[in-house]
C-alpha cells in the first residue's frame, strides 16, 4: 500500500482529504448533535446531491466544465441551508418539518436532473457511496480551503456557538446575535457536507458528523473533551475505513461508517463495563 | 437619598392591545432585596423582560443606573437566572466550569478570548456558590439545587450589581431552598448585590426579602416587608382576584 500511495496521486489526494474531513466533520458534528440537528445534515446532503446532479448534467449535456459537480453541489448545499433556517423560523413550533421538506426537495431535484441527463451510471454511484479514486488535486485544495474557513470561524465564535447550543435564552439575554450565529453555523455545516461527499458519499455523510460524537458523548467530561474524542474517533474511522475500502474494493463510505459504528458499540460496552467495575469497587 | 438602581415611571406594555402591564411605577434602591409576587399572568415575566431590554415599553420610561434603558449598554451589570434554567438539556456534555464561563462571554465580546483574569473570575464565582469541588463535573450529573447554584454562579461571574431571579426555586426540595436563600442573603449583604426575586411563594418571600412588590397588571403594593405582612388576607385576595392561602414559614 505504501509504495502505491507514493506512486498514485489519487491515493494521496484521497488520503489527505480523508484526514481533513475526518477532522472537520466530527468537529462541527459535535455542535450539530448537541443542538439536536443531527437530521439536518442528512437533509443538506440530499440537497447537495441535487447540486451534484445539476453539475453532472451541465458537464454531460452542455460541456460546461467550469461548473464542476463539486462546486454546484456546494452552492446547492449552502442555498439549502439558508432555506432550512428560513423554514425553521416559519414553523417555530414544528422546526423538524424543515428536514423532510428540504430532504425531499433535494431528492426531487436530483431525480429531475438525472433523468434530463439520461442517467450517469458510475459517476453517480461514487457520489452516493463515496470513492477512493474520485478526489482531484483541485478538489483537495478546495477542501483544504473549507477546512481552514471552518477552523477560523469556529475558533472566533466558539463561545457564542457554545452558549447558543447550551442555553439559547441566556445567550440572547447576554446580547448574542442568535440569528446571525445560527446562519453562520448552518452555512458551515453545508460546506462541510459538500466537502465530505466525495469520500463518504451522500447517503453516509451525516454518519461521519454524528456517529463519532455519539460515541464521544458517552465517555467525555465537558464539551471540549467531547470535541477532542469525536475528532479522534472520526479520524480513526476515516483511516481504517479508507484502507480497508481500498483493499477490498468497497466504496469507502461503507467501510468508514461501519468502522464508526464499531467504535460506537465498543465505547458503549466499555463504558458499561467500567461503570459496573467502579460501582462494585465502591460497594467493596 | 441615593438614586435608585432601577426606576420605572408610568410604564405600560401590551401584547396585541391586551394590557400586560399598566402604569407601573417601581423603584429598586441599591442594595435592596425586593420580592416580586403576583398571580400567574399578572405580568411578572413581562416586567423582567422589560428590565432585560428584551421588550420595549409602549409608554413610560425605564432607567437603569440613572440611564434611560434605550441608551443602556452595560448589560453585564445585570445578572439573570431564569426559571428555564431547570429545563435545559440535561445530557449536554459541559462541565460546571464551561457553563459558568458562558456568563462572561458577553463581557469578553466577539473575537476575544478568555484571559487568566477571566479564568480566575470563573473559579471565584464557582467558589462563591460553594460548588468548588464540582468544577470539572458534567452539569447533567448534578442535582437540581446544585445546578441552580451553577446558574447563579454563571450570572455572578460578570460582577453584576443587580441580580434578577425568576422563580429560581421551582423543582428544588425544601432543604436546598433554605440553603439557596442563605446564599442569596450572603450575596445581598456581603457582596452588596441588589436582588429582584420573582416568586409565587409569598410566605417564603416575606421571610427573606426586605421589600415586596405585588403585581397584577398594575402594581398593587410596593413597600417594605413588614407593611406587607400586616395586610389582611382579604386585601391580598383583592389583588390576586381570588381567594388565597398564605403559608407563613416560621423559623
């Protein structure tokens, strides 16, 4: 594997991209989970699929090479995220309604674009389930840019985001501009989703944002530690998932997600065992 | 006489043409421990929202630190512990320290980070409410009474001059309620923090507060506690609009 890694540029692109998304997806995912927005990632990934299908259609029918599926997916995702925020404020009492509306809208658009292009076959398959060979050097640079943007924004607005997630009322009383921060946050989520899709695929991208966090939340003390463990679990899943996916010629989306599920189950049972052990010790 | 810390003059507020508050004249002197009582729907929460600048009065003026609330900027001088502090997400993975630090965020401001002094303040506030041993525990692992102390610490961390508490003892057992009032007295007497406490519990309030304001759309009583205790039940029922059982706690 190591020699192949240095021989083939596509493997390097995939691996570096994997490391980047293994970092930012669980990082932002921690905020997504504690704000109970886990399903929004799913909705946005389906909108991104609509954008990707649009980009593929443009490429195939009109040969417009400058609208790559990566960028059109990103634009759709960001626009979708704005709709989510809008819908959530329209349906204040039924905020989860935004999810099926946006999700079905995304799938609807995808179906229309796919049939307009008379199908895409293999390309689309790799967008749905991820691929080890689909990341170009240009994609890698774009994803690196997204990573830097996410990191800078999170660093600058960490305390505001934390406050809003923990206790929105208190945050507003303290003079935090809740709407602007929400907006910023949802746009970041859209960016991270569009960055992750090449590797894990549309159907599984939300898993990379939520499963590592689900494992971390069981064992972490405090919010910063939750983020730290989430990122560690995310990176582990991506690295193990990419290597096994490459060897067994399986789309990495599947192997990455199954690795995170394994980590999640292991964490839950280890935590249970540990609690049992300490309780017995306390009794003795 | 020193200027009152908060002063409301002829303040009225209506939701959709329905009066929630009418012609309120209320002064809170510096150092007071004022209890605000009144029936549900009597406008207590609305009054707090006005004081916190979350709603604007349609009539009248509100002054805080002798400054019109429209021009008031030092919001970190006002601490607020809400009733909802009891209903936050209990599974939230945050330590006591992290929760208390959010009380400083407004003071620190956008694009700024916590300094050593800020961290010291956070620790002091936690110590003040007697929760130092729990500093690195997850907030969800604490009891309701302990959590309420943490929320007080969160509002203390920015050195407020006025602390507003909205039904802070709901869902806390009697023993811890007593401890809680002990803490409030210390804050009021030793740290010289002015308190505005909203509660249903008239009995406990008359034992602790040194002034009472009774609110049912308009202010029916505003004076010191002994004068309030001398009111007959009949007079009290009149502003509640229904019969009332006053339970007086004896110590």
